[in-house]
C-alpha cells in the first residue's frame, strides 16, 4: 500500500501485514483465545473519577480501605478513628493514617451505527462491535461500570454492566445492533450527555464521516470532563479505492449522487484530501488531549487491541 495516506504517520496500524484468508463475519465477535489475553489488560484513565461504588481499581486519591498508603498531620475536624495512637505514644504528635482508595471507573463505548458504517470487507460496523466488546470485556474483568451503546434510539436501552458474568448481556445487545439510523455525531453525543453520561472514560467508535463535522461532538465530551478516546474505523476500500472508469457515486446516508470519471489524477486527489482530513482530525484531538487512533478494518482485531491501543494508552 505504497500510496496509502496514513502509512507515513503515527497511525501505524495501516502498515501491518494484511490477513490473506477471508474474514468470517458470521462467527463470534471475540474468540476464546482473545478473551484470555484481554483478561490480563486494564482500561486506562488519565483522570481521577469518583464512582458510585467501590471498585477493584487502585486510585491515586487517598481514601479509606485496607491498604495503607501514607501518614499526614492531624488537623482539627479530622476523623479521630484514623489517628495512629501508637505513633502518638512514641512521638507525642498526632498523625492520620491514609489508605489507598479503590476506584469505580465508569467506561462508555459509543458506537456509530449510521449507514456509512455498513461498508467494507470486513464490515466497519462489525469491527466497531468487536472493538466495543473487547474494551467492555476488559472493563468487566476489573469490576468497572461498563456501558456499551449505539448512538441514537438503539442506545436508549443499553444495559449498564459491572461483572464478568454479565458479558453475555453485552454481546446480546451488540448482536442486536443494526445499521441505518443516520444520527449525526453531534446529535448522538448530545443524547448521550443529556441522558447522564456522567464522568469517566468514553471511547467514540466511528468513521468520522459526517457532513456536519465532528468538532461539536468532541467539544461536548471534553466539556463534560471525560477522558476521551476516538477510534476511527475505515475500510481498506476507503483508504485505497479500487475504482476506475465512469462511476455514479451515491451517498449512503442522504442519497446525494455524483457522476464522476475515476482516473489516476482523481485517485491522487482523493488520497491527498483523505490524508489532509486525517491530519486535521489528529491535530484537533491532540490540542484537546483526546487520543485518536485510526483503525483499518483489515487489521486483525487482536493486533489493534493488544498492540496499538496499548501503545496509545487506551489499555495497559
């Protein structure tokens, strides 16, 4: 793929060797072998969030637990039960015992199910479901509060899950998702935050192909003080179109049509525009502390999760 618009930048996923065998899109979203590897990973939060319940994640915030962390000087009003009286007997000074607090992380995965996602081999929507399932499973294995949902009406009844035993509920929800609800990124994210998306980690899984733009949607997530990750899913047919000759192109979402003759000049112009589009997205995200990862659909899902998302700090 020498003329790929993303082979010479940080989105190194695009330069990985491609699988030669056809992808089976009728099988399970995640293989048992991959689930075993996911159990050893952990979702990353670059911020500290206070959850509704105690979790299994060690927080940098000091709280009350069974794991001792440090001492600090007593000040009037502190809980007397936390005073170390043995230390007081030796030093004649009052010190409080501090403990590591276990943090309840809220993890949200927002999936774009618009018509443009129903494209490519492998299908972009299926890859989006695989990414959401994999990251959701990582969260469930660590007792995080997980909600994987589509944008739009299909997301209104998405289950909120917490334990590994509820993984099947997440799979059942994902299996029931279908494409075709053409909700803009702005409206989809707005519905999410208005329904109490709350704080925590949010992963937006989309192709970013929205005529109204992506900026307002990302601003809403950042404005909610969320830890934001964007996984941009593109098919190989979009990265390097295999088209030649006279074509009639139809927009999958609004039906707009254009008659065009595709030659090398047009393909070069397309590559240039796509590269500029991806660069613009990366720069916009970088300025707002959003992690952006471009995910070609023909990169094995295991490689994306265990290598590239790990490198970019989505999991560890």
